[in-house]
C-alpha cells in the first residue's frame, strides 16, 4: 500500500492476508524522490514497487524491490526509464 510525500519520499506499509497493517512505522522505499502513480505487486517472496517522477521536461519510471521483512536492499533499484527513450520524439 504505497503512499508518497512529495517533500520526503515514498513510503509503504505491508498488509496481512486479511488487510491489517503489519508495519507500525512505514517502510521508506525511496528518499528524496517526487513520486507519482506508485504501485506495488507481490510475488510471494518480494514486493516490487514502481512509481513515476518528473525529471526535467519528461517523466521516468523507477522500481525498487522490498523484502518480505520490509527492507529495501541497497542497490535494489531495478530500473530508471525516461519515457522519451521508449517513445522517441515525445519529449515526455
């Protein structure tokens, strides 16, 4: 259940199977970012959290892994893609 604070970063809490919040303190997923459109998926072992952010005149999509224990491993960023790189000439 990701939530973003544009001044601080992207935080999330883990939920139990019945929808209860597991984490007393939200997990910091990305610091200093200005995230929008955050999404999270679970594969049974690891969460993948993705979000977009504005970078100059375009947007980029970023993803981080979050462990079952609620930790973001150092170097867990999976990608950073500028939309202009996949949609040439759009400037977005």
